[in-house]
């Protein structure tokens, strides 16, 4: 009896001490058609803090759950994927893009800076990694894809939802915040709208200066203005802004308080684009 009891206590202790990487519950992170995001979800819970900063050192030391997720997306059968609804597909590709970005960072962590690139970008920037978006390839459903392929040939080309631009995270401070949960089709609208609000609440990404009569916008809204125009362009432009800028302002306004929304749509402000911060979105002072 005592030996059995001690064995059970030892098993419980072992399970408790395994930690966040093993304790994550997949129950609410499974895609509508059954794709299991639990490994990826465990990674996000374990390495992202309340400020959406990433502990790459922790992930580098314990990459098993991320590797399991990456293995699973490689084995996913295309026929199964094609039976999913659009929201499940968008959620899948957002998780793939963000998960593979984590993978490419830890594969090169700590990042080795190039002398010439350091003249332009921070030494810990993803931009220091050669071919990060165009040459490094990953197996997704048996296809050899780069991060650039996933962004430009799949997410942007196949799905008309510019909210993806507040969800894709390129491991930089200028990026949108990285959520500590996977995207899932059943609550994708809620998650993406929350991402937009969080992104616009950060004065480093969006700021209203009524005194100067200026709106300060992340350059993401300039780089991908055409994507926003497909959904948010209206018959009449806002103030002196062109069709693309007006569409961006329509999108931004839809995620602001009433007072700020009315000000943005009033068309009395000039637009100025903020400098993009390419420094790594890494937790500081904990590792």
C-alpha cells in the first residue's frame, strides 16, 4: 500500500514539475476541422509575457513543442485542408507564419550581425538573417515554402482580409503584438479585431496629435495600403487623402473610440509615417 501511494505521489510531482511546456490544454485550440494547435499553443503560453515579448532563450533551450507543431504542418494532407472553411484556413496560415518565424529566430539565436547590415538595422534584428523571407524554406503540407511565399502568395493573395497585417509577426518591435494563443477559425474575427485594437493602442504604431493636426501611422499601413483599399475604400475619399490612404483611415477608425473615430474621419489631419523598429521583440532582463 505505502509503495503504491509513494509511486502515485512521485508521478504527480513529476507531472507538476514538467512546467508550462507540458501543462497546456489543447481543448480550446483545436481547429474546427480537427487540426491540433496544442503544441504551438504551449509554446506561446510558455515564452510570451504580458507585453507580447518573447523569451527566445527559453524557446531555444526547449524547442520540442515548436518542432512538433512544425512537423505536424508538414504532414497535414492538402485534401483535409481544402475541406476547411475560410476562417480556419486563415487561422492556420497565421499560426504557420508566426510559428515558423519563431523557428527561424531560434535557429539563428543569438543573431550574428553583419557589419554592413548593422549600418542600417539593429544588430539583433531578423533582417540580419540572410534570406530569411526568400531563401529559407519549410515543409508545409508537402510544399517547400518560404515566409515570403506564405505572406504574399497565400495570406495576401488568397484571402481578402487586411486584418492579417495586424496578426503576422516578423519578430520585430515594429510588428503587431504576438498573442499568447493560436488563432482559431471559430473565434478568428474576435481575435483579429482585438489585434487591431491592441496595435492601434500603441503610440509607437499609431498616434493622434490634435495640436499638430497629424496622424502618425505605422509604415505597415503604407506598405500594404492596396490590401486595405480592397475592403475599406469608400466612394468618397477622406479630406485630401487619396483612395488608399482613405481606406486605411476607414480601417483605423473602425477600431477606435467614438471621439477618435470622428476625428480621423473628419479629414483635417495630415498623415505621417513612423519609423519602423526592426529590433528583435525579445524579453529583456529575465534570461
